[in-house]
């Protein structure tokens, strides 16, 4: 096997194609009632939060009519919260504060819930390595009109799935839908887009285009220098992109220790499997067949339907 065999062997294409729009309701086969429902649920929850906040405000500022000693009637607080009502009248500042405080809490919990759901979806690929389910989930997002800030993220995630499944041309087509020049596209999405394009072209042996994407990643450096966390993330993406390019395009064998460290540090199974894949290429270039087969065995045992697992089965 030569070092380009990752690209020359045809892998059976079992990827689900993007779901077409139609009026007929489709049955969900994954454990989420509706993917786009995350967005709808968020909107509904915010509306309910506004209504609930209004009722909370009314509850805290309700009055009742009582008869006094001299026979007259007077409005007094139904619930004795001195910080809300005073002298039988609602303090408007406190009332508004209660409304927005309860609305903020509702929004916070909705954000946490939606974020938790997205983490579960991400885990489908990065933890469970179930590429078919992952593509199916994100394909459903593309059936709806998405906000310009949402669509790049969705397309990047969907492209991740296609790359994991070996559908590199489809991944490129998906990423080309992202308008990089649109100011609403975040620098993180631009970085991920170029990184995924680089990898897709690399696996297709289209080294010139892959190198161009690598240069585009390098040109983003200044945009990430003002934030230490973002800078560290950018540096990691750039380093790994450079290493993967050199391993496949230049048959570089000097990055074995980096991949071993990455395998040990990364908690996600998909990251570990891809590290093993690139390690197998290095071992092959070193004519170390024993370690090549050990890498293949690990990939086969854990990779399920990933394209690198199908490739390892062919070569094991």
C-alpha cells in the first residue's frame, strides 16, 4: 500500500443525502423530536417566559379591597411584599425589575437547555462515531431558512459529517454555500470552514487547493490575537492542519509524537480515531507494518461506519 491509498480506494457511499423539502411529514429516527424544534422550542420558551414574567409581576403587585374601621374601603396589597408595593400602590420600578429579572432567568435556562441539546447532537459523531445519524440530524436543519449567523455553523457541522463518511466532494459543495465575505459570518466559522475545506481537498489529493486553504487559515491569525482562548484554539487548528497536510502531501514522518500526544489528550473517540489514521500513514512510510496493523485494528474496533474504518478493513 502507498501513502496515497487513503484516497485511491473507493469507499461505498452510504451517506444520507440532504433531505428535500416536502409537505409530507417525515418520521424521526433519532432521539430528538425535531432537530429544528430546538430553535422553535427556544422561541416558544421565550414567549412563555414573557407571559410568565408578566403574571409573576401581577402576582407580586395584586391588591384587594378591604373594609376599614370607619366603614370605608381601601385597596391593600393582596400579598404583603413591601419591596413591591407601598402605601397601596405598585412601585413601577420594582415591578419592571421583577419582570425583566424573571425574563432573564427564563432566557438563561432556555439557552442552557438548547446548548445541552446541541452538545448531545455533537456527541453523535465525536463520541459515538455514528456518522449516518449525525448527517441525518444536520441535513434536517438545511430544510429551513436559517439566520445568516446560524447557517455557516450548520454547514460546517454537516461538512464534518460528510468528511467523516468519505463524501469529500459533497463536503466541499456544502462548505461553498458559506458566504465568507458576509460580515455576519463569525471568524470562528470562517476558520472551521477553511480547515474543513483543506482536509476535504487533501483527502482528494487536490494538494494545490488544500494548500491554498491552509494559507487562508494562516491569514486569519491577526483576528485571533486579542483573545487568549481564541488564540490557543486558532494555534491548535493551524498546527494540526499543517501536520495533516505535510503527512499526506509531503510524506512527512516527523510528527508521530504529536499524534501520539493528541491521541492521549483528546477525550473524543473521533479525534482519537483520526489521530490513529494519520499515525498509520506515517508508520506505512516508515515501513513499520506491525504498528500499521495495530492502528488499523484500533480504527476498525472503534470507527463503526467512518470512512477510515472502511478503509482500514480493506487494508487490514
